[in-house]
C-alpha cells in the first residue's frame, strides 16, 4: 500500500479546514509540505480529490467518496492508538511452557489471570524445556516456564518453585523398597531427548546406574502414564503429575532408598526483552500463583 497514515491525516485536516496554511500551522509543518502531501495522495489515487475554488480546497465527487471510506478507518486507528497508550491491561502475551507445567499448572494460572484481566489475550505454546528455550532465543514467545536445565547467556532465569520426581509403576509387586541399581534392570519408559524431566533424572542417577533399560521414549507425560498402566515397567515422573493416579491406586510410588530427585521450575525470558507494564503484571501474577500452587 502506497498511501501513508500521515497523508490520510493531512487529507482529513484539509477537509476540515479548507486552507493549507491553517493545517500547516496546526500540524507544525510548512505549507509546501502539506501541499506536497495532497499532491502525492492525488497521484497515488490517479485523480484529484479537491477542487481549487477561491483559494480554498473543496472536496469534489471523488474526494467525497474517498473521505467517506477513509474517515472511519482513520478514526478507528486513532482510537486504537489512544486505547493502547492509555491502557496497561490490554494487549497480548505469548507464553511457552514445558509439558509438565502446561498440563498441571498453567491452566489454573491462565484462567485466573484472564478473569482478572479480560482484555488481555494469551497464546500458549507447549514444548520440552529445550524447545521452549529455543523459542525464547528466537523471540517467538515473551516468557517461558520450564523445568530442569537451561543454557544460554542470553536467557534470564528465575527459580519459582521446586518439583519432586518420583519413581512409579502400575504393578504393585514392583512397588517395594529397593535401590535404584536394582530397578535399573527393569524396563523403563522415559520422556524424549530435550525433556527436563529426563535430563534431571538421568543426571541424578548417572553415578549409580551405567545403563538404564529404556525400552520406550515418549513426548508427553499423559502418554507415559497410559502405557505404564498396561505394561510391567517403571518411569520417573513429576510428583504433581501422578498425585491423582497414586491416590486412586492406579499407579504406585516406588520407595527407592536414598532417592531424593528434585528440580527447579524456572521462569525464563530473553535478556533483551522489553518489560512493558503488561509483561511485568503477567510475570508477577504467574510467579505468585505458581509458588502458591507448588507450596500446596
């Protein structure tokens, strides 16, 4: 589109005033600049929009049709500009979160936030920890919530909670006190490469277990639980993700000796991210709610 907002603004002011000198004075422009803008607009449209009568610019039939179309559009744009300049609670926040957080924490946080700030739109993208970190670096999301390890000097990390990983199975006979070395001989399902859950667990047991018998890798916690209930195998998973199944005795917590595997929940954003009031409010709200949920 060749037409500019500036040309539209000058056109509308000339329609109201009828004199270039008045418009130039009001907009703090030279009269020649205003005149040039009108000529450029007419060149773009391919036809004159004003008749020059008695040293005054008067809309002709083309100009009247153009004014009818352009005036409401420009007013709408002006209203939008005013609204966003004067509203701290309007806009869009792009959020990314790793699988565990998306499934078990973010729904409550986002629903609560949107109830408090109904004019804010939120987009939520899911991925593993590595993928969310890459989205932050690429600038495709504003803020991310992940677990485990995040590398990159351009990513700002803030700890907002501590999560516990537990070993679970659907076979009650496997749920007996033992060492992690003994369990390593059984079949295991783990999350895929790049998952924070997987990386934290494998790093935790690496000094005791040389070769874990992993027969299946999946990209989603719910898929792991589904397979787990139909196979004689084990997994290491976030405690918050299996609370319901353990309570219902669909899954059983395996009491592993000297096993206390924890990982941090992190809020991350790019170091060069502009901190608007809207962004700061969302960060504060999310931090507060997630800490309260983790404490419960």
